C-alpha cells in the first residue's frame, strides 16, 4: 500500500507514505490486516503533509470504490489532520 500527496499543477510529489517505510507503527483501532495497514499509511501521509504545512487536500481514489482499504486510507489521513 502506498499513498502520495501530489501537486497536480506542477506535477510534483509533495509527500508519500508506504507500508514499507517503517513509520506506520500507530494504532489502527479495530482494523486488522491490510485494512489496518491502509489506515496507518493514510495517517503517516497526513503527518508528512502536516510537516510541510499542508492541511487540506483533495482525495482522489483513482477510480476505486470508496470502501475497504481506500476508505481506511482516507480515515487515517483525516485522523492524522488532513482535511478533504
């Protein structure tokens, strides 16, 4: 699982988070397995974005339905402080 904050105007990646980064060790609540990993990725992305003073974003789910892991990423990012 990987998530990115991208500046569409300039085509630059501003922040990214992945399960493999190792900075996704937060509590995911009742979530288990890959859904918990997705939540942690969203939370880590929000923390990295906040470090760059990014507080608001548009959530592009890339054509995927808003449920399961996609929803968990969004919830993690919101809990991390990003506003969609």
